[in-house]
């Protein structure tokens, strides 16, 4: 008998979503990730959960409607990670005319279900906070509702939920060889040790490595895919309002400028075909300049590449469809006498849950399993309505009175109701152990190591949080020493 029903190679959003779905349907699951969860393309998404307003111009009405339904699912099951925001599109004289923007937004709202999000508005930005950061003579902007997400934490909490339902999650585990018969026999280097795993079926969810894993490890024909790099830049905060700006660039692309970790602005995205090692993805200076110039068309405060504090890039495999590349898919390879192989790749954050649900459903011909379930089950810590987020922040501050407002908001946004498992019965900040920077404590670090597979400082500073943006080097060194011997 095989050790597992399903083995998954890759710990990005696709892989962890498949693990969660399959484990919740009663299958024996193991996930193998060669580095850290969400350390590839999943940490470089535009951080948007939306229907893709630009998709309406491409007449992708059904796809937009499906994405908007998924946006509402995420609001229900991950209200701490997925937050409603108001998006503002300034009307630019050289781009889409105002009547076209207004028509697109009305259609966008018509395709959305009744989620309780505020309706779109036409703003006079000369008398509205949205206009404070904009150049003159912008007079009109269109405001609508969509959502932003902490993409890296979405990956991690999806894995946490999969583990709670019985899945085995192994980071630092690289599959080096696979033999396919009636079952799969995998050889992995698991944190330095050789391990042999047998499984009734295999899922290749290795992102930008999809084709190379297929060809070199699984020894099956590599799927015909393209690899695309997506990138954003981080600069100091350019505006005081809480809106996300959606700028119409001169080439017709929508560029988003979002509030980011309180004191910063995230600007993106830009994408291009990628060739090379997906483990070494860097943003081109021309792309940095492109995003700076796009922001400078609208913002009063001008930025240059020298003002960029951090670039964020990742590569992913996508379907190559004519001149336009994008989207995600899952395909099942099954032959008589051979164990099944499912390949899942590409796609955006918004549709990841549904994509995994459909992928796991491909296995119903092989295994008895319970019905689809992920659309209604909250992720860990998300057992509250999204409208109660600020209330939960107030509750946290009332219970742990030593928390400042910003720290309480960060903790609730990261852990939801499970913040109690991080802070416990602490009466003062000193009860949480050593401090690393202004916010990170030994108690939180121990929690992340024991419950969320964090092994190295970067796992915490850039994926399970973004505290690397502000933490001094001395505190990073202290964190590394603490993680080497946390007890």
C-alpha cells in the first residue's frame, strides 16, 4: 500500500490550495517544497483579489464574473488576510474617456454579486482627499470597491489549514527522482536526509519549475508553457489616503499604487517573458523606470529609480495563448497501469481556490472523497465577518493592553482570531520574550517556527511578515541567533 494518496511537488499557492482541498476531502496528502512556502511567484503577486476590470475591455465577461464571485468567497473565508479597499481611477485627458470608465464600472458592479461592498462613485478630486496627492489639473476620478490581500500569508495559512486536516507539509524537501508504475516512488532530499515516498498519485505544482520538473525529475514530456516574470517596486508612502490608485498608463495598462505596510507604497505590476533560472529573478532597470514614470504621470511627488527601496519579482508558468499569455490550468495524465499525474500551473490569487477545487475533483475517478467544501470553510483565524475586522482589532487591544494600534492591527491582519495563540496570557510586552525591532517578539518567532514552518530570518521578515522593510541590521542578526536556538 502506498504511503499517501496524493503527493504534491511545490509549496506555492497552487500547491498549498490543492493540499488543503484534498486533505479536507479525506485523502492522505504530503506536500514537498524545496525552499519555503510561497517563496516563488506567490510572494510577487500584485496583492489584489479582484475581478480584473481590464478584462471587461477584452470581453471576458464570464471570467470576470467568476473572479468576482471568488473575491466574495475570499472575503468570507479569509477576512483577516483579504481586505476591502476603495480604488480610485483618475480621469486622464489622454486615456480612456470618462464615459467609458463609468460604463466599465457599472458593468463591473452588475457582474458582481451583492457582497455588501460600497458602490462606485464619481469624485470631484479638487475637493476630496484622493486628489491631494495628484497633479493638477486632475478634476475627476472614479472610485470603486475591490480587495487587497497579503499574498504570502495566504499561502502559509492555506498550508496551516491543510496540516490541520491531516496533510504533511515538508519544506526544505526537494524531489530528485521519480519512478512511475502503478504507484509513484519519489526520492527526496528532506532537510539533508534521503527519503523515499510512495504515493498513488502525484501533483506537479512547482510553478516556474513545472516544465523542468516534468522533464528532469518525473521523466514525462514537458508541457508547452511560457514563463512570465511579474514585478513591483516599493517606495516611501506617496499619499495619505487609504485608497488604492489605479492609473491608466500611456500604453493602456492599468498600474496600481497601493498603501503598503503603513509607511510605504507598492507600485506595479509589470511583466515580461522570462528565460533563465527561476531561482534568480531580478527586476530590470528599465522596468523600474517604467513604473516610476507611470506613477509620475499622476502623483505630485515625483520618484526616480534611486527612490526605490525594494523590488519584488517572481516567475511563473502560464498558458501561452497566441500573442497574449496568461491564465492558469490543470491537466490530468492517466494511462492504464500508470499512476495519475496532475499538473497545475499559473493563474492569479483570486481564482486559486477554485482552480485547486477543480483540480482535486479530477481524482474522483480514482478515490472516493467527500464533496467540495473550501468555499465555506474559513482559513485559520478567519472565523469572523469581514465587517468586524476593526472590532477584532479593538478586542485585541482591550485584551492585551500593551499593544499599540499599529501592532494590534498587524497581528490581527496576520493571524485573525488565532492571535490568542501567539500572545497567550501575556500581561506585558516583556512576557513575550526578546524584541527584534519595534514589533517582532520571541513569542511570535517561536509560534512561526513551530506552527508555520519558518526556518530562517527571511521566512519571517519577508513572507510571514514584511518587517524586513524596517528592521535594523542589528535586530536581524539577533533574530538569526535566536532562531538558531529559540529555546
